């Protein structure tokens, strides 16, 4: 007979915990929604990512795949139990920088705990085998393995750097603590009393017209109250976007969808009511239309009337006479390369909650751009901006896709209409189908050089599939021709990139804005030319590397160009790797090869303003508060910006209290994109620190060399023998509550591009070069990347620990793009058909940091976040070719494509 | 309100099944991913509380893997070398998390063309024990797996065990899985072998390939060709012309059909090379 399941109880982290649930409810739902243990994260609900791993009677299981009934009478250990179980593991994660965004950290900690219980001193291979079921998109895994292997001894916490020594310190991230305890609160992790849930009805078609049916009748069949809102309910302008003149995407489609996954309605109700609803019965009549989702199948009809031929925009940069110079070059090479849609695959699907605070709509959601979210949401909802407040939730990875609004207008609408808090959590497939991607590209390039290997000219022509809506497509079309030369002298140049509409998912921002695709072309051709000219491939790049005083293809003379230093730093590694290939690589079924590729990347908006404003204040009681509005999505701006500010001010970074980018509390630091936060917000923070310092010095009549110390409400200024004390409690507070404060804005000086793409698009560039060492299986076409040596010029390394994390994570994404990642709409909307690298796919990564100070960057610093993945894929492809002869012209280099390329090269 | 049954006795489960309309749940690693709902859909018969269905045993000349036996159970079991391939497959199923929940029998019931367990079980001459309220029957694995996501399971029937004759549990087993990444990966192709060697000669070889046809297949012609030959020569005898007639791969996102034929042949070749490289002879 059916056993009665009335009284259930489990021991959660040692505590007897009764629970009530239907037996087949996912344990992850019981833990999170019923017991409010939000430390356990949900990344896919399919066992593909491991984020929800808990220990069930000591064994790691995906809580999302575990029926609640099986926890009855069982021991369940979640991340919330880690502090008592393995505090050293948590500390090790922080010390090694193993948590970036932190969304996968709970699952990693629990899984690692199970391993360490039975094997307290595991090898790296054992750690990889044990943790292989947990995906991480930020770190590249190496620091996680380091952390799990280093829990043997109790270690004292590292001392916080003293005044003036924060920049350059290997400082643990300042916001790391909650990430390892499970207390970090992401978009899905806040539920208020009376919260309603929001689900979207989405298009299963790439293109269709639709009419809505009897919605009231449908909603009436639900077990509880359900409200449905459609485009007709949107009070403002039903369009959002990221770039003026290209705002084209409806928050809820009205009568037509242009891509799969587009929302046509939202359904709002109590969670239990919605759980019982079959959304596939929603009354809508679809009339599918002809569609095309790739560059071979452009839609026949225009998706947007103002963009004839489905051409959204073209970017152009030209200088000299490229065709003429190519015709006279000693050697020329040409190639065409196709790339795939690439999914950001952050482990946190979009999530957030909205509620009304008086007449202010509050949105608390994942984001890379809180102020843009506020402005777009206000517009769609017909509210003045000051009646919308965006509070950034902890964000579980972004990589570009969380720059655009996703659910913000939807939950805002629901909250406005129902008057109750409304939460929405995307499913994995919903996240993948409806949010932006990296542009698929078809690019043809031609480069020439003289007999001594000097590059004479380059042409580049690329079509970029920008999908159904503009998103950041215009940025890609502009950035690509600016960067397609690579960081090399190219006196004659003609580069054009077109963003073409299809019915594929809107392609937008993804770490590098099209530059990683373009680099594939240029770096492949450099190998061809080096071979033709009989010059070592690394030397060929050194011959052509931009040097201080050189002009870029835009006619700009940047300061502090560090690419030659990066390539020089790689030389001994290149020679060592070349020797190893000579010894091991030439025969047999596994062949070794090496490749090298470079990057450069302008930090900040292209020839457009992008200011950041930092507020810094000291309260009467002596709290030093940094309003740091740069969204930290794991990359580390909370820490790096504070380090720069603290040293400029002259107080220890450890004394700073951080206030995040809550639009009600903190000035705009712009968006976390374009590798701009260390540079732009960092510089604003440095200026604010300096300004506050100078106010304090003036107040105390002390010189520049004076040192500051802050204890309680006493701010002491010491200059040699003299010391002056400022009693903070005696000073009047300003409108923000600070007795001493500074607010500084920094906007990088740039010159817009003219019709030939000439100008000064960026104030700061970063540079880098990487060597890939690979082994190619000549009969199976599989590729193992053995080692990546990455030299990057950061100008000034603000935090080496976090910088390494950026390199390793960028390499992982570059490796994925090169070897396995291919998003196919309607086919790979999950994390088992869409593959990202796992623990077992990563090479050893050696980071080398070059510090060639930038004259504009704060303390010389340059951006890094996007640079790091640009060289990886071209270096890997060049290494594959070196090993096997295979010229890969379509990414990703899946085994069957590599094998076909090997055979056609034979 | 849906029903959820979790009996402790097999007979109770069979009686419930006879009434019809139940979805059988074991590891749930395929059931949950099939829905975005917060709970399993429909009326459920959960067989994981039936002690008789869990475990691996040898009884009266038959090896038996109970239907609720997980991949982890299999991985940790002390089994003869002929099971080494199956245990290697167990280590490569999804992840530790999946291995701790997912069952060997469930893998067969889902009947994915890329089922990790199928090739090795074929080399062990496995059959499937089916029970219903009306009785029991045993089907060979080839009879059970009808096609992609299709089995011979009848309404009211469950798999209760996977059976392997002790006589087939001889020799050395091995397994190779080819995917586009290391962990959490669905095969592009895979191969399993169980080879008995005597005095350096192959006495018998059982070889199977997965993910290259709607169901995993034994390579009978190759097996016959290899019998009696020195193991050191075996790999060279694996040619596409003898492997590929048994296969009918498709083009999909993981690889194209032509590649799969090449890869399957190469995987089998490498299994035989590894077999020849093993120092000790695994006698019956």
C-alpha cells in the first residue's frame, strides 16, 4: 500500500528538521523554498552543473534530482553546514581565490567535503575526478583544485595590507566571506512575505505572428488566483535596448515574435498555484513565419523596417591603401573562418524580485549594469527614473549577457500590477533561449608582408549574426574593425564588420565584443606569413608588435604599449615548448604542437563617454565608507577598486566598508563591461581617495607626506614629529551622513571615430600574448590542451591573486570557444548538449604579468577582464595546425571537424 | 493530487504496477531533467526502498545486478576482471553525483543510444529480468533494447535485475568512451571489449560499440575473425570494413556519421592494443 508520508524529517547539518513536501518534490526545492536554506544553488535542474550538490548520508547528490522522500530519516549536509564541518576548506577557498562569482561554490564545498572525509590529502587528479560533476564558468578550476589540495594545515589569516600597500597585494577578495558560507544572496535567494512568482510564456518558434486566446478562461482553471499580463498591460514604451538609436526589443511581444524564447505573456500567482499549471496549455494561436537563424539563411523579409536587407550596422576602419599594398607584398595569405553562437553559460540563471516601497518600485536582481537596468525598466513601465530603485543582487556570473535587462521589466510590471513582491527565476532553458549570445561570425581576412616579415597591409571583412534584436551588436560592429589588426603595426588597412539580423537569439556582449572571433583570422594568417617568410612564428609577431610611438590602424598613438614585452616574456617558454615538440611531437598517433597569439583591447566605451563616479566618506563614528557602484559579478571590482582608493587616501583597505551599486545609495559607476572597471571606476576611486586625503591634509595643515590613521572617531594625521587629531564626532555631517567626504567622477578622454574609423577610441589599452601547447590525436581528432602560458600587460597589477583568476577563467572560456562550445537554438538549450569545459579539460596555466605603466590608468593600471580570452582560441588553433597540419576554419574544433581537417591537409 | 508509492516489498510494487498508470522511478537522473516542474510528474512507483532490488551477487552460476543498484554500488563492488569495463563505464557516467543516484538498470530502461552501460553489458552476454504481477520473463539485452528510447518493457512490468551468466564473466573487460570533454559528457562513440586469452592467443572476444546505432551492438564478425589469433596481432585486424557493416550511426551535434564509424573502429583497435599490453593473462 501507499506508505503514508505524513511526517517527514531529516537531519540537516546535524539539526533534526521536520519538513512537509510532496514525496516527489525536488530536494533542492525543499531546502530552498520550504526550509529557506538558500545556500544550495540551482543552476540547471537537470544534474548537469552540480551547483545544487548536497551530501545525502555523506554522499554527494544533486538535490535537484533527489525526491524529497529520500531525505526522510537521512543526514543532509548543505553549504550552511560547512563552517562546522570544514572551516579550513572555506578559508582555503578564500586564500586561493577559488570563489569568483560564488554561485558554484556551495556545490564545490559540499562535494569537496565528501572527498576530504575519505581522503584528507588528495592528489590533483583525485580532486578533479571527485569534483568533475560541478561546473564553474569563472575560475578555470585551477584555484579550486589548489584550494581543495591545501586544507591540511591550519593557517593564520593573511594580514591586511597596511596603508599605501594595498595595490599590488595578493589580497583575498573583500566580499568573499559570504560566498563560502552560503550566505551570499543572489537574485533567487530573497523571498519577502506574500511574494508571488512570475513565469513567462515564451515563443517556441523562431518567427511567428500570434493571437492570444481566452486568457481569463484559462487562468480561471487554475487551483488558485492567477493573473496574466501581456504587452497590452505595459504602461510605458514597450521597448528596451542598450544603445540609443538601436532600442528595438519588446519586453513582452505584442503580436509577433522574431526569435525563439521571446516572452509573449507573464503568469503571476502563488508558487503552489503556478506549480500546478501546465503552461503549455496557455491559449495562444501561433502562425509560424519563414525564418532564418544563421548567415547562410538570412531571413527574406526585414526584421526591422529601418534596417533594409537585415543589415543593422556596419563598422569601418581604414588607413593607407590596403589593396595596393597587398598587391606589392612579398607574401600574402588569406583565410575564411566561421564561428558559432557561444552561450555565456553562467551557472546562475537570471533571477530577481521586485516590490513596492511606497511609490518606488524596487528591483533586486542579477545585473552588470544597475543604472541602465533602472533607466530601461522605468521607461518600459512608464515611471520616472527616481521612482525605480535597482538593488544589485549578488550576481552569479555575467560575462556580458547580464548587461541587458532580462526579467527586470517583467517582475516590475508584475509588482506594479499586483502590489505584491514578485519573484522570477529563469529555468536553464529559458535563460539559454532568451538571453544574448556571442555573435557567430563569418570572416575573411588577407594580410601581406615583405620579405623581411614586416606586415604591409590587411583587409578584413566580416558578417556577424546579430540575431533578432540589436542588443550590443553595434558595439561589436565597431570594435571588430578597430581591433582586427591585433596589436601589430599595419600601415595599410581596410576592415569592415557588418551586424546582420537573423531570427537567431539576439547576439550581444560577450567578453571581447567580437574581438575574440576577429583574432582567429589575423593570428592564423600570421602563422601562414611567418612560414612563407621563413621566420619563427613568435619572432614574426615581435617584428610587427606595436611599440610606443607607433600609430594604430585608427591613427592613435597609445601610451604604454606592452605587447612586445609580453611576447619577449614568452620567448623562453616558446623555446622550451618548441624543444619538447621536436623531441616528442613528430610521429605516432598523438602529436604535439604549439601556437602563439596576441591580444589588445581598448578599455571602456569606443569613442563615447562612460564616466564613473565614486563617493567616499567618513562618518562621525569613524566608519570609512566606499560607495562602489561597479557591479562585481565575480571579477573582483569590489576588492580592486577599494585597493586603489585606499592607497590614494592613505588608510588601510581593511578599514573600508563597501556600499554596493544600489541606485538609491551609490553614484553611477557605469556598466561592468569593456574591461573598464579597474581603469575607469578605479581611477574615479583613486581620485576620490586623493581628494579626501587632500581635504584632510588641508584641515590638519599637514604636508603630502603625512600618514593617516583612523581609530574610533579619531582621525590622526602624522607628519614626522607632529601629529594632529581630528575628532570626527565634532564635525557636522553632510546630506549623506558623512563628516568628511569626497565624490569624484572620471571619464576617459577619447576622440570619436570619423567616417574612416580614425580617431582615439580608447584612452587605455591592455595587451597580452599566450602560448598554447596541445596534443592532437591524429586518428580520433581529439585535442588535449596541455599548457597555456599567458603573458599579460596590466600596467600595474592591483591584485595578482584576482588577476590570475581572470586569466585562468578567460583561458577556460577561450578553450571552450575553440574546442566545444556551439549554441544551436532549439537544440542545445541545456548544459549537457551545450558543453563548457569541466575540471578535466583545463590545461596547466602559467600567468606572467607585465607592468608597463599606462599614463592614463590609475597608478598605471590597465583593464584585463576581456583581454585574457582573446588569444586563447587562436593560440590553440595555431597549435593544432602546428601539431597536425589541420587548418580549422569552423569553430568549435570538435573531434570530427579536426579529423576532417587533418585528412584534407594530408 | 498525484500518488507516490514507495513500497519495501517487490510484490507490493508489482501489485501497484498491475493497476497501471505508474511511472517507475529509481535514480531519477533521467526523470527530473525531462521536466522543469518542481516535482516528479504523474503517479510514481519509487523502487529504491525495496532491499531485494539493490546489490550485486553471484548465485547459481548467474551474476545479478539488482534494478536499484547504483553506478556507485557497481564501481565499488569487488568483481572479477571481466567486469572491469563495466566498472570503468560506471566511473564515466555523468559525475559522482549522477553515479550516486543513477542505476545501471535505469540506464537500460531509458534506452539512449549512448547509454554508457549497454556496450559492456552486451559483452557480458547480459539479459534483463522482467517481472509483473503475472510472472517473470528474461530477455536478452538485444531483445530488450528495441531502438532509441524503446524497450520491450510491457505495461505493468518492471526490470528487476540484469543477469549475466557466470560463464561469460571470464577474461578481461575494458571500455573506452569518446566525448568532447572529460566529465559530464554524452558519448560521441564508445566501445567495450571482453577478451579471453590463452597462451597469447585470443580464445574468445566479445566486442560491442555504443552511440553508433539506435542501440549498442556486438561486432560478431570481428569477434569471429579475432578468435584463435595472437592478441598482439588483434588490433591490426580491426578494420573499418568489418566494423562498420554492423553500425548505423547518425549525424548529430556531437559528430557526424562518417566520423563515428572511424572513431568506433579506432576505439575497438585501442581496446585490443590495451588488452595485448596487459602483462598477466586473465584466464577464465
